[in-house]
């Protein structure tokens, strides 16, 4: 896919490594350094996501009508500067829960800008027939980083204190910005700004008009929302109540995430053999059926093995599903509105995750972490009903997919 894609891949690899190294860094800082409650840990994720979604509302059209590569660089630099405030405040003895909330919001807004710009940038940089392969490479990097990052981050936290991974994450965004600057391919001119555009609403309108995008939009919001809503409760439950160390938790999560590497490597060949429709519908079901198994985690080695087994299997399905959905979404979105579609999708996802995380934090406080996770697992089993099951909605995509496979083979 060329030299320029190589630099984009390097930028993503560096930032993904930093992000996964610092996975759960803020919740762990809140738990270990600020001694917060389960509700506060959930609120940290919820408020950050909700405020980021609100602040990002005007960003869709703003991204659409600007060159994407400078926006990606500026978003990386913003994340670098914002994250550095956390270790500085910690070392000065001035770190507060409120600052963590503010930093979470700032980083989340920069994430939304980067995601919207990078999706449109990738669509212009990579030929259509290579979109599944390109997204598969990114997915492979993400899951490789997720396998290595958490155990390494957990070990660093125990050895060097709770903010070391935040420092390394900040540096990763700086290096990512430098790598993106190495891309030399000229960007296509952004579309001319028109007064009759309806802003970010155009993104939601494009999603709702397309039956496939609409179905997977609803599915993704609810699935990702419920899975992410259980994450703070699962972390609190394992570290505080089941007495696993941060190293044990990170190591178990890292081993589990190797499943994503396996799934990402399988995704393209599975699409070539079975088509996008079968893969998305089949693994759309397969990725949601494992969460109820988390309620069987117990203290000790057996509990860790249950956690690894459930998470590994679920993440294999995610590793297959995610790059195929990302390519499918780019194929279905109109090039004039793709940034707004991605921004609308991200804003909705962040808002849903925030709302469900807050709700599940309250539910976990009223009942228990285990009970709240079990309820989420049962609800997840119903969500695949929202996917686009009618075959006629897939005709244009299946035709394009077949052409892509033929072109790639040729």
C-alpha cells in the first residue's frame, strides 16, 4: 500500500502502544492515589465521554472542510500537552479528581477530531480494494498493543508509581505527530464549504438513510456501550474486591488481547471466502455472547483463567468483526460526508458509553459489581436483533466486495 501508508501505520502503532500501555491509567490513579469509590471510577469515564461528545458536536463539519493531515497532527500534539499535566500535578502534590475529569474530556475531544480526520484521510490515501486489508493491519496493531501494553503497564505502575504510563502515553502522541509529518502524498482538496450544509446533523442523516449503516449504528452503540460500561466495575471488582494486583490484571488482559491479533489476521481471508454480510452478521452475534461468563470469576488462579478464557474468545470475535465493519462503513459512506458520518458515529458512541457507564456505576453501587455485569451480559444477547438482516440491503456492498476481491486477486 506504499510508503505513505507505512508512515501512517507507524504513527498508529506508536500511539496505540502508548494508549494500551496506559490502559485504565486514570481509573487506577483514581483508585490507588485518590482513593475513590466505584461510583466515582465509573463517573470518571462517564463524564469525560459525555462532555467530549457535547463539545465535539460542531467538529464534524469543521473537520469536513479542512485538510485532514494537519488536523491529525494538531490532535496528537494536543493530547501530548494535556496528558503531561497529570504527572506534573502529581509530582507537585496537586493532582485532584477534578483535574482527571478535565484531562479526560480534553483527550476525548482530540480523539474525536483525530478519528474523523484519519478515516477520511485513509479513504483518500488507500485504494478502495485495500480498505479491508488496511483496517485489518490497524486492528492487528491495536490488539498486539493491547496484548503487550496492559501487563507491561501494570508492572511499570507497581515499580515506578501510578503516573509513569501516562507520561509514556503522552510521548507516544508526540512521536505519532512526527510520523504523520513524514507522509508526502498530496491531500485532495477538501470539499468547498456550502452555506446550506446542516453541520453534524448531515452525518446522522446519512446514517439513518442507509439501512446497513443504521442497523450497525444501533448495534454498535448498544454493544460497545454495555461492554464499556462494565469495564470500570470489572477493574474495581478484580483489584479491590478479589485482590488481584495491577500486574496480574494487566497480564491477564494482555494474554486475552492476543485473541484480537488472531482475529485481525483472519478477517480479510474470512471476508474473501464468505463475504462481508456473513462475517458481520455471524461475528456480530459471536462477539456479544461471552460477557455473562465474567460473573464466574473468583479469587486466585482459577479466576484469572476464567477471565482470560472469556475475554480471549470475545476479543477474537472483535478482532474479526471490527476491521470489516470499519471498511464496510467507509464503503457505504459518501465521500462528501464521510468525516461527518464518522464524527456523528463517534459522538453517539461516546455519549452512549458515558450514559451507560454512569447508569451501571449506580447499578453496581446499589447491587454489586458482579450483579451489574451479569445484567449487562443478558441485555447484550438481545442486541444483534438490530443488525441489518435483510439480504436486499446488502446487494451493492456484496457486489463491491466481490469486485474488490477480484481486483486484489488480479
